C-alpha cells in the first residue's frame, strides 16, 4: 500500500452549496451555543435520513453543529452520553459517523473550502468572532473529508431544524423539565411555520451494543493442519486489530490504515501483522494475522487474548475451531508496547 496524491473533493452543485452556506450563516447569527449544551439532543428523521443533532460551543472551544447519522453514528453518541465510552476512546472513534459543521478562522480552511466560498459569494457576518463555516464528513475508518451532495443537503436541513429548535429552547428554558433520562425530542414531520413545544415528539433512546465486526466464518479460511499444531504450555498470544493514525490517500477518499498485530505475551515479540484498507473488516484482518502467527510459529498457544468485545465475539468460532481458548482483557501490555513502536515507525 502506498501514499499518493490527495483525491479531489466530491462534486457538489453550487445551488446545494448556496443552501448550505445560507443555513450556516443563519445558524451562526443565532449563536445557539450561548444557551444550548451538547446534551440537548434533537432527533430528526426525514428524507435525508435519521440523525441526532447536537449544538457545540457551550465549552467555548468548538462552535457549530454535529449531525450524528444512521444506526452506528446515533448509537455511538448515546454510548458517549451514557458514559459507556469516553469521547476520545477507540470505540467512540471507530463508531463516529457524522457530519460536522464548525466555525473557524480563515486560515484553518482548506483551499477547496475557500474556492467554494468564492464561488457562492459567501460573506461572513461582521464582528470580532465572526468565523467561516467549515463542513466535514466523518465516517469510521476514514479521514474527515469534504461533503458529497447528499451530505450537503442533509447538513443544510439539519442546520435549519437545529436553529428552530434552539430558538424554541430559548423561549422555553423548562422544555426538558420532568423528562426521563435519555428522552429526546424529535422534530415534527410537518414543520410549517414557527416550531412549538407541542409539535415535538419525545422518544426515549437507549444505547445498544452494536457489533461492528461480523463473525469470521472458519469455513472461509484455509486452516489446513493448524488445529493439529502442538500446544505450548503456558503460552499466551495477544491479538488486536484497529484503525491507526497512518493516513493513506487512495481511491475517492483518504482513509486510515487498518492494522492487525499478534504478539507473544510472554516474550513481547511481534509474531506477525496484517494491514488493510477501508474495505477490509478488522476481524478478518485479525483472523489472517492469527493464521500467519500460527504458520510462522508452527505451534499453538494455550490462550489468545484480545482487547475488544467486538473482536472477541467475531473470532470466537475461529478460535474454537483451532482449539485455542480466547478471552478479552482490558489491557494488553506486550501488544500495546509493540503497537506503539510499529505505528510510530510506519508514520
């Protein structure tokens, strides 16, 4: 795998850009971060998809709107709000599916952003803190990237609805009183006129465990002779697969390199590793890495230790077929040291 020139941004018609910049300007002038917090989530479900919207800026660091979309993106937000995952955790990162609108100084914009601003004739509002809107698409395993047309239309719709809802909260600061934990308002399908409190539809949303990785079917792999390899008493291997921060610019969108690594838990030595792109499931990479470890070592460990629940479930049938006990631990000291060293070298 090699690094190449950055792909061109997706084509978005100027009319879609104009709609988006107009909605962003109105949202920026409203400045809802002055009274909204990111836990005041608004649900929207329409022709642009289902998403959970959060106004950013209460902490005075990032100002804007995040549109968490689809089952994975919405559920990841709910898990963060419930404290299941920290916002900067690997689980939160791997489940981030959203469009982010934030307002930044001119020098933080890409040349592609500036070209669109010039083409649509956008003028930022006056004022010392008047920044420019920036729009980025976030998908699991990919770098933040420029919007596609459907994302631009969704973001414009989300900004309009978030602005109307924020204005409603300003008029009704008691809107969330007497509501249950994780009960969120959904924007009405019929949104003609000024939004009123009695139009909102409240739903209780609880995070669900989502296994991002499908179970690896042992029948799809070449396991010839591996289950009969001798077992080394007391041997434990540590196995992990995850996104790295190594950036690869291939295809239509830059992505993060996926890496799987197997380490001898006793000696700390790297047994083998596998790398892949965005279309390669992490569990499959981990399975291929495990098979490579077995062939190179010519023996089986008694125990295979993994770090994530998703990986444990995905590899369970394979481990049983290979007659290796597999379980999960929160910390893999040998692997973590080797992982940090290798990824730092690869960067």
